[in-house]
């Protein structure tokens, strides 16, 4: 058994440069690129392409080269409007989705006509990156928002990928509700030692290099994208043998938005721990109260944005201890197993120029818990 009271905080500062030539898998940016052709299939050079972030209104301009190729690197993960304008041709407007570390290939064909005539193209998602041999999955915001995750821990998203399981951690010693196991590798093992999963958030490592896994929890409300690589990692991943998790946090936009929520669970509407009854305590008590709220929007339209989330968890559970040896059966009993946390996440995004962006994020996890040591399953993991 162990008592744990811990507070941890991470401050991340990142300048995203539009002049970068590539976006490694662990960087919180992506690329839109493609070729501009006419109806005969011939490339059209010197075409102006305007790429606009639908949430923030940020604009990136690109010009197709002599081969009709264009590229816009270092774009924040979001939905974009791509507009192609050229004298003597109809204007083409397309929607494109950018994911962190990925390239969205958007080849567009323009047809002769007046620029005032607009042709709309269906949305395009990030395509297979033939320049990379990494095997990875990306879970985007809409899916994250709709999924009922146990404990509202974003690490539960890893279970959606093949060959990956999520196992209960120890909140009492390591402040880890869950750990990730890839292809049967030890969950929560020290990634710095060459095993376990490498965990990064907005490109920065959040592994606990001494104890393994991560001691930084964060609400699923702050996650914009969840990426998991299982084989052939990108060179930027660092030392990790089993897998690599990269989490991209949400940003604010030009529209003010917010929400509040309250989740409640108890033993009356939950399964028994391990789906079995204990002879020592056949009806274990469990209660979890989980309120929170979020708010995001502009501080200065098209220029400066904020996103804030606060979440609290108050959990009361019990742990039954049944000793086998008659000499120590006096130590058997039912023990309280409380766990509480306060999660705070604040992010500011600032557009330095059309090609350069700056963001600052502060994440705090303050918590206290009492429970079993190491990876002993907890009632919270099975209810």
C-alpha cells in the first residue's frame, strides 16, 4: 500500500516556422502540398494558392513553381480552406484536413473561365505518406469527443490501435491511472531504458524516466489529436522499443466557445472489480464525481487565441486484502482507496506573421491518492 500526494506541471513554448522543409512525426505541425494542373493535364506554374485556417482565420500564401508544385509546411493541425486563383481560370476552393506530422496531398485542376466563378472541391484528408515507413494511427478531435473513455484519460485512446492494450497503473505511487502496452511489451516500463512507449505532448517528452510511463495526467478535453506509432518510428521519436504516443493539444479560435460537464459513477451502476465477487467483501463501494469546464476563443481576432480547461476528480473506493497464510490473516481487511486530482491546462497561440506562429502551454496535475503499490488493479480500472 502507498500514500501519494503529488503536483506536477509542464510549460511548453514552441515557435512554428513556416519555412521548415518537413514536419517530423513528433512535431505538432503538418503540411499541405500538391500540383496544379489544367484540364489537359498540363502543369500550371506561378499560380497563387491561399491557405486559411478555418478556426483562427490565419492565412498562408504559396505560389506554384515552374512544375506546378506548391507546399505549405508547419501548419497547425486543423481544417483549412485552400483557394487557387489564376487569371483566365475559375477559382477553385477545397477543404483540407491537416494532422500533426502528416502531409495532406491536394492536387487541384483549374478550368478556363472567369475568376469570379468558383468551383468547390470535396474535403481532403491526410494521405498515405510514401516518404515514411512508420506505422501509426491518428485519432482526431471528433472521435475523441464522442468516445466514453474510462477515467476520461486520453491514454485510453491507444486501445483503438491494433496490437495495443491499456492496462491499469498505480495512482498511489506513480500517479498513472493507465499505462500503454504495445505488442505485449511491458506497460509503464522506462522508455529511456529502451522499452515501453515514448510519450510526447506537443512534441515534448512527458515520460517519467525514473518510474516509467508518465506521471502527467490530462483530460481528454484538451486533446486535438492522438497519434500512436507501433513500428519503424520516425528518427525524432527518441529511445523507445515498443511504441510512441504523441498528443497534440487544442487551440482557441475566432469563435468564443465553451462547455461544462459533470460525470458520475458508483458501484450501483458498475461491474465488480475483475468481473468477480470477493468472498471478503462481496459488495465493494465505489463512487466517482468528475466535473469540469472548458473555454476557448480570441483575445485579438485573427491574431491571439486562448484555450483553458479545468477538470476535477473525486473518487472514493475500497481495496480488499485477503492473505493466504494463516499466520498473517489478521492483516486481511477492506481498506479505503481514495484518489483526487485537479487538472489545469492553458494554451495561448499567437500569429507572429503569415508563416510564423508561437504557442505557450501550461499544464498542471495536482493529485493525492492511497492504494496498492505498482500495477495492482484498482476498482477504478474495472468499473
